[in-house]
C-alpha cells in the first residue's frame, strides 16, 4: 500500500515537473494552456483534458482542450451552475461520475463532441476563495477516478490557479485577459455616503507565491516544519502576553493554538508537498479549501473558526515567504483603503488621510462604519473579491451613494465619475452661501439643523457645515477603540474638549450604546441568537450600573458648570428611563457632596428606537426633557426587517404611509406634552425624506455634517403645507409609499 502511494506521489511530482518545464518555455498563453492539457491527459491516462476559465463572474469559457473538438475552444461557453462544469464552478466541489450524460445537470454541447465520453472528473481551479475556472478530465471507459487521481488533479488545479495569478496564460479574449489589469465593477452596500477617487492601499498586502512547484520535496517539508514551529512559538507568546486579559481575545488565540497544533492540517500540507507542491503552495491550497468551506458555511461559529484558520494561514505564508505587512510600498497621496475587514482602532490610525474605504466583509452598523461616518469617509462594504482583485496603486473610484466600486476604470467611467464629483463640489459651494441662514421653508416654518458626531475630529464641521449644534454625540467610539475600559478622567477630559470645541452650541451626549454589533473588545460577548434584540445599550447600562455611573460622572465634571444634555439609548419602556434618570440624580447628589461644580442646566432625554416607547404612558412624555427618534433602529423594528440584510432592507421605504403615520403619532404626543422632539439617523440627511419628516411635524433634524447643506437648501425652497397635502392625498388613495407623489409634486414646483 505504501509502495502504491509512493508511486502515485511520484507520478504526481512527475506531472508537476513536466508542467514546470512547460511553464519555463518562452511561449504564448494559449500555447502553454494547450501543452498543459496534453500533459495532464497523457499523465492521467485520460482521453480528454479541458480547461475552462471565467471570462466574467457568471460565464465560463472553454480555453484549451486535448480530445474535444478544437473548433470549440473559445466558442463553448456556459453560465455558472450550468452543466457539470458549471456545477463544479458554482459550488467549488469536485464532480466525479462514471456516466456523465446521465448525471444530474449534464448539458449536451454538440460542438465539443464530448457525448462519446462516459466518465467525468471536474475539479475547481480557485485561489483563496476566488473562482478562476474548472479543470476536467474525461474517458470513454465508464470508470470512477480514484481518490488518489482526484487528489493529484486538485494539486494540479492549485498550480494552475497560481500560474493564472502570475499571468502565465495571458492571450486574446476576456477569459485569457491579464489579471489585475482589466476594469472591474464591484457592487456592495453603502456604509457611508459620498464619492471618492484615488489609488488602492491594501491594509494587508497579498502574499505572492512565485514558486508553486517544489524542486526538492524533502527541502520543502523541512521549510514547512520550521515555519510551523516558528508559528507555534509566536502563538504561544501571544497567549502568554494575553493571560488575564480579554477573554474573547484569549478564545481567538486558543483557536489559533489549536489549529497551529492540528495534526490533520499539518498532514494535509505534508501530503500536498509530497505530491509536488512547494511549502507556500501547500499552505495556500489548504487555505483556499478553508475559504471555500467558509463561503458555504451557514453556522456562524464554524465560519468564525474557518476565519481563524484563514488568518493563521496568512501568518504562516508570511513566515515562509518573508513577505511581511510592510512591503516597502509607499502609501499613495490619495489612498483608498482596501481590506477584508478592519477594526475601529486600526481605522483611526489611518485617520483622515484616507479618501475612501472598501471592505470585502463588514456591515453598515459595524465599528468600521461608525468610524467612517464619524470621519465622513465614503465606505462600501460587502464588495466581494476586492482584496483578491485589487493591487496596491490601482486607480479606483468609490461611489458610496450607490455602493459601487470602479476598479481600474476606463475613460468613460472616469469622465462620468469626475463630473459627478464636480457637481457635488459645485453644490457644496452653493450650500456654503446659505451656511449661516436658517432652514426656513416657503411657508414660514423653521427646521433646526443639527449634526451627528463621535470624534473630536468631527467638531470643526460644526461651523463649516452650518449646524446649530450636535444632535447626537456617540460616546461608544472611545470605548470601542481601546483594549481596556477608559478611565473616568480620560473621558471627562475628552468630553470637556468636545464642549470647548462646540463654543456654547448644544451637544447631546448619548450614553454608552454597546451590544448588538458593537461589542467591546474587553467585555465578554453574549452568545445571543438575535443580538439586535438582545442585551444592548440601556439594558447593559442598567445591569452594569458602575459603568453608567462612571460615564455620567465624567460628563458632569466635563460640563464644569456649563449646560449639559444627556440622552439614554434604546429605551423601550418608561421604567427603564425612570431607573436611568434615578441613577443620574444619585450621581448629581454625590458630585454635589464631593464639591464638584454641577451643570448650569441639565437636560435628560431618551432615544426612541423601539415602537413600544411611542405608546408609553403620558407620564413618560411629561417627565422626559427631550426625545430623539433613532430612525435607523426604529425603522428596522417597525418593519421587522434587519437593516444588515440586503434581501429585506430595501423592501421597506422610510416614506411608507404606515411609517409616516406612526411618526405623526409620536409628533402629536410630544406636542401635547410640550416635549422637544428631533429625528436622528441617515434618513434625516436625505433631502426627500427630510422634507416629508418636516411635513409630518418634525422641527429638528440631526444628520452627518455633509448632508446639512443639501437638506437645508431643499427645505428653503419648499412649501411644507403643499407637501403635507400630497401626503394626505396619497394616504387617502391607499398608496404604499408617498415617494412617487412627493417627487412628482416637487418637480412640478421647479
């Protein structure tokens, strides 16, 4: 048995050696592909070997064949999932059948002449989760390819993927286009609006494997084992350094240690090397398969563990290649940051030097999105393949408004995009002329315009944007970017600087809003099935009153006798507000006892983010000093539609008649109790939405600084009474959304 395995391994190595020789020849990409299909067919004893490559994200093209009709090359194409080849590509899994024509999904393509071949073995050609194509062998004999033959073909597919990445098959046509050179359009999700043009800066530069085939398998095994030993030592050192610290970090490092010491992982890589791969290629082969499994996994825990393995593989590759994080490349003057994901502290390190951010993962509510919004940097999340497609220095354009990324754009896209940026710049100039004017409508109603903030860096926007104050200062950012709980003195100094920078304008400090997608690195996470509806915000504050008291003390001391506005987040019922207000009163009494100066005036409000609070007792509305509608959360709970879920998020419109009627009810309750009310959220910064909110009676809006100009400009040009009539008519007609009717009305007025 050992001898048989040795024979197979030797055959595999022989094939790879022949492939390397073919690669060394000075020939064009098509000639190389043709030679490779001949070599593979010959070495595997198959009558057919074919290589299919993607010409675009949805279409495979037959690029080379030994055994099928030569005329079919570059003519035969199929969609992802179509036929057996399409199935291999879609699912990233091997298809091995003795009777291909009878197999589920078989597609007959008469131009290839493949109907006479019975057996079929298809192996995905992929690199780090990026699908590149499919390698196929076929025979007339109805035989199943053995596990050894499948394994050998997977090794060959890995080498083909590396060769394709290095540009070995460049030729005519889309399928043989040079990698990382063609224009690429990627669609993601808007994390922060705005448009930006610049050049790619990779947060984690890709490791390039230039030697996929081993010259000396024994030497490669030694290199792998030495690198793994170094990796294990580094993980142990990280664990020793983290002892007694953050439990979540400890769990990640323990997972690293488990994988670093995994005999199965090591054995598979050693087998890959014995088949003829270099140490780097063996690591990357296992990493690619982990990524493929990660993309298919529905279980969140499994995805997290596969992510840990992926990260560990990157560390091992950097040890093997010596390609560290610092490649010597110089950051461009106009960097657009590209990353799979990034933490808030790392993002803040880059600061305002970034023109834009594109993430392969991330979410609209993630820490990175919060920081991007605070820094007013356009952000697109869920941009699949961006980290594998982009290279440092590539020209890139980010449309945060549409959630679109243009990588290496052609001239027509560049012209159109620059026109858009120029129009926005021109509009900003126009908005600057009304910066110091009020947002008074044609019908004489004045809407207060406030800005959202979360960093000291935001405060200069108070004057430049024309904001009348800060309607929401997110205090969680100072907690999220640290590895341990900030000290009261640190928070007090920060809040003091915020109030100084505001120069007497009102700043509403929202107390710590953590939980859901905002988990503190030093706080034990709760394994909750639905964190958005779980232990978060005021619920955490009331259960961890020491933290709440510490923050309230910091705010009172920072005020130093000045007026202070504090808002509690995610209040769902009157009792929660009462308990939080009681804590505030206790802190005020203690501060007075200690001889500290109390605020001249203190306002204590609540954020209305749950429908339940709209129906709270009258006593709540009479007691609360002010209310701010948290539009982002309120909308997702009102429609029972997760705002992180693209499949349902866009089904529901803010200008839905039901939602506007609901908001109107809140406005009436606040008017009856003489309670100050504002609307805070992304929708407040969208001109059409802002008009409708104002028409429903809201007289204070809080938004990102860049939105104040366009919203103020449109409010100054409309008659809210007329908009209100249009909304009423739409409601009477039974319209689902008032948007079409309002848009038509506005167009008729200009």
